[in-house]
């Protein structure tokens, strides 16, 4: 599957209409981002039931600020509209696949229970 380019106008729609979305926050001037791009693209070709998307933090500064992106590349995973993973730095292909597998196996009912409990306690 091709990697989508997300921006302010298609971000919410993409998150809401897909079960799992993997985001790569990057910038054109970022060396590590350029090094990570082929790995990200290769993993996106291997895993068909997940949406892979990139957000150019230069062009989409509002999205970068919304998610408090301080370092790039930063990977983020949404599952059922909930951010379940966020980590700065590039991963190896195997590590990225492992993180996605864990995201797929996550019990989202338990995640929602934890969120509700934390909101009540907070």
C-alpha cells in the first residue's frame, strides 16, 4: 500500500476511517528522516491492513504542535482513533513490524477502560 501524505485537511478523516494508522512525522531537511524513509516504505508494502502516512512537519506545523513533536522522525500509531504509541527516532524494519504487531494485538476495550479510569481519577 502506498504511504499517504497527511495534512490538516485529511488528517481527521484518515484517523477516523481506519482501524490502525501509523504516522511518520518528518521534514525534508532531516537526515535521519531520509535514512528511515526506505524502511518505512518497505514495511508499508509488507503490512496491508494498516494505513501508513507521513506528515511533513515543515508544511504541517499545526499538526506537529498539536502532537508536541519535538524531535524527528517521530513515529505515532493510532488504533481506533486513540494514540497508543509515540516515539521519537527511527526504528529498524523488524522493530517497526514488532510495534505494529503489538498494536494489532492490543485489547482496545482495556485501553478505553484505562482512559476512562484516568479521566475520572484525574
